C-alpha cells in the first residue's frame, strides 16, 4: 500500500477537497485503510509536507510522433494549409517507422510524466504506404509501459485509403488487445480508439468504416473539428460545415470526442450537447498558431464534458498540460466568462477522462485508479498565495510535480523518472534524428 501523507490539501475532484492522507491499495484509492487491509502488502509512504495533491493529469489530445519535429522552420504561426504539407515533408524525409515512433513516444511520455500527465491520448495520424502499422502502435505502447504511464493509442487517419485504415485498425486491436472487448487492457494501462484527422482530410467512407471497427470492438471514437481550416475546407468541398457532415456520417454520438472546436456557433454547441459528444480544448496549439480559441465556458454551460490536451510538438512544442491549463484559464475571458482554476484543473483531470470513457481516472474518490501528483507549493514562487489549489495555475508557470504515482506505483520521485533517465531518452532521439539526417545527405537528397 502507498500512503501520501501530510499534504496541505488534496484536490479529490472539482467539487471536493480534503486534508486527509491519501492511500492507494492494489492500484486503487481507498478511504481510511485499516492495518488489516495490508495483508501481505508492505507500506510505502510519500511525504507530501508543504504540498498539494491532485489526481494524475489526463492529456486528452497529443500527437506523440511530433515530439521529434518541434520548432521546424515554417511551422510557427502559419496557416494550417501551409503547416500540414510542411510537416508531411518532414515526416517523409525522416522516415516514420517503429524505431522513430518508439523514440518519439519515449520523449513525449517522459515529458508528460515529469509534468504530471499520467494518461496520454496519442492521436497517431501518419501511416506511410507499406509501413509496419502494428509495429508502430506496439512501439508506442511499449514506450508508455516502459516508463509506467497510461496510454490511449488512437489509430488515426489522414487521407489514408479507407479500407486500408479500417484493416489496420483491426490488426492493431488483434495484436495489442486480442479478444478483449471495450478497448482497454486488463490492467488499464493501454486503451485503443479510432479517429480520422477530420472532414478536411478524410472521406465519409473513412469515418464510416472506422466507426464499424469501433462498434465491433467497443472502442471510443475521436476526431478533430472546427479549427478554422476545417471549416473552410468543409465549406469549399461540401458546401457545409464540419458538424453537419459529422452528424450525417454518424459521428455525433456519446462515444465521440471532438478536439479543438474553435469556430462553433451557439446552435452547434446545443447540437453537440444533445448528442452527448465530449470536447477537448487545446489552447497551447490553437492560440499561438492563430487557429482559434474554443468557447470553453459555453461548452461547459451547455453540459458537455470538456477535457484538455496539448496537441503535438509540431504546433505546441511542449507536452506540459498544467501550463496549458493555465493558458486556458487566462484566455477564457476573451471568448466568454472567466474560468476558475478548479474548473480548469477539473478539465485536465476528470473532464479529459470522461472523454475517454474512463470513469476511474481523473479523480481521487474511493475506488478511483491510484494516479496522483504531489506538487510542492512551499517555495518562493508560491509565497503569499492564499489558495494553494488556485495557486497551482496562477503561480509558478512551468510548475512540475515532485512525485507522480500511476496505479499506486511511484513513477516520478523527487522530480526524477524512476524507470529511465530523461537525458538518455532525449539523447537517443537526437542521435536517431541525426543519423537519418546524415543518411539523407549521403544519398544526395
């Protein structure tokens, strides 16, 4: 059993806080454990004196591959029509395969854990013709498991042949989960989902065939909608808005999560709420790139579950979800009412988890998965802070947790990864990218 003792306050969920110690037994949160509960278990104690405890953060929208493609020339503050082909060229020149995918995922998952992200949803969209698709998915899953993080792997599609994408999704499910229905491994560390990039890139057939895969295996569905380019291309190509198409194609439903949702009308928000769709806000991508700002307050008021995601390194450059939570809170008044810090922390935890269909994640109520972050608030950056929960976002930009726990297991201790050296992970990716760059030069390309 793990006990986290002495915290100033524990953020159980967006409406509940406590100053009691937190205990995790057999990977689950327990309330007031007695000595008899231990059985054959040993007791491990994490000292949380001067700290605030929260649930593990849930990054509901990432592109882990892009951790290898950050700050590329021509990718900052440009229209998405220019950004997409620039990124595609970089992928093609580097070569996307299980080796690169594993190295990129290690970087992205490690970065997430070191900043408090215990679950990350990886929307993988890049599948070169003839690639080892199962190998790419397995390499990503292996990276997360190596470090002790939870992964949601989304077999995405971006202009892929519809039938090939569906067959690939079937193969990935068979290889990674076998006969398990519902898309989640027995230990809860791996979840599979499907998701076209959006109506701007994928056809109705892709959406329908991937939906059939999801129905057969009980998978969640995820896509991106209503960034500005998505709306523009949908109007040009179909004469309709993205949500009109998604509704006709069967993708406005309770098992669907839509990322971005920057350019949505009040009527569209009402339609989303009636359909039971969940949303993911990605301000760290959309705002600096100039792709819009989701009206989060309106989405929440309408009753949508709203989560938070960083999106990928090709547009955000960082996988620091708490920093993006701070940004979401700061920009909210520009597109609606202000958001309270507790609301936004709730988005980064239980809101994201709800969009994944994971009721055990994102909170610390009894029975929850034992995923937690211990944040030290005793330093000068938090001096004078009257409310340490609100201070998690308002004070100390770039804050990192002292300890991170996943399923009752400490994976970050005193700001350091337990299972790997983050500098070695970074060096491995740098060496791999350098070797491929040399290969391109040597071949005369």
